[in-house]
C-alpha cells in the first residue's frame, strides 16, 4: 500500500511539474496577428498562472476563465461571461512556434484553421501589430512636442515589408500616396468636417532607415493636398515608446515639419 501511495505521489508530482513547465510558455500577453489571412478578428489574451482574460471583438466583450494545460490541449472554465455562453467549459488545441513567440489555437475537433497569436512585450509592439507594419522610429536631438489634435488627423505609416517600401493608414491598406487627397478628405469628414480643415493634419510615422530625400518627397505629396500640417513622430533620450505596458494609449511626440 505504501509503495502504491508513493508511486501515486511521484506520478502526481511529475505531471504537475510538466504542466507548470507547459504553462510557463503561455504566461504573458497575446494578440491575434494582423496579417493572418484566415481571420479578421481582434482577440487579446492575457495568460496568468491560473486564470486568463480574453478581449474578443467578435463578442464585443471581455471575459475571464480558469485554464489548465493537458498535453496538447487547453481546458478552460469560463468564470464571467455576461450570459454570452451556454457552454461554460471548453477544450482547445494549441501549438507553439519553435521560439515560443507565436501561439496557434483552435477549438477541439474544429475543422477551421488555427488562429495565430503573437506574444506582445510592450505597448509599441501592440501598436505595430495592429497596423501590420514593423518599424523603428527615427531619433532626433531636437526638442519634441506632444501631438496636437490627436483625435483629428490622418495617420500615415511608412516602412518596409519584405524589403519593399510601403505606406499604410488606419482605414486604407495599402495606402497610395499619389491618391491620398480623397482618402484624407473622407477621414476629415468622418472625424468632424465642421472643424476648420486647416487644423486637420497628417501624423507621419516613418522607419528610421528611410533616407531624408525620400521622406521629403513623401511630405511634399502630403502637403500637395488641402491639408498642409504634417506632424512627424520621433523618439529621443526622454521618449521611448518601447518602455510601455501592453495596450497602453500613447502620447506621441514629434515635430511639425
């Protein structure tokens, strides 16, 4: 009897350690990849030791659940669901990328493809994932000022994708800078056309590796529209957007050029 008891304790300890080891890879913040062709969903998951919180655009709500890892399965029990779910328990299949920075999840026995999640370390990574473009902002020694009219402007993101220079915006992807006037007008009307258009501005986010001659030509294209204000976002010794928390709301700093 004592041998059976000791064996049971030993097996329990082994499985418990394995589960803790598997769980360690999950702990942190995850967001659906913006370039995943299989899903047009915005899902954020925060995994803690024994609980998780999911923000799901499909249900326009946030809910929490307890979770355990059993081999290649995640077993969960929803704790708070605001009446959205009849099934409080669920089982999901999962797999990781080799470096554990990408997580794939789908419902057990579901024929749909896996949903791809990226591990997000800070607010700037979260921002880059949402716009679907990775870039490093340029540094400057000049004094930076906080963006004005933050909610009244047209964001233009310029960076490299597979070595090709591309432009994006929040509403139009990809963005054709040679035809930006009607798009900017549409954004101005949507945000509040009763405000003087002279106060409407382009917020320009550029990769630090783009040469200034190219940047000047981009600014000329923007200023060829009726909207002449261009606010270019920078970093310096005092402003580091990577020292932020997941999903932080940014105060952008830069220069009106």
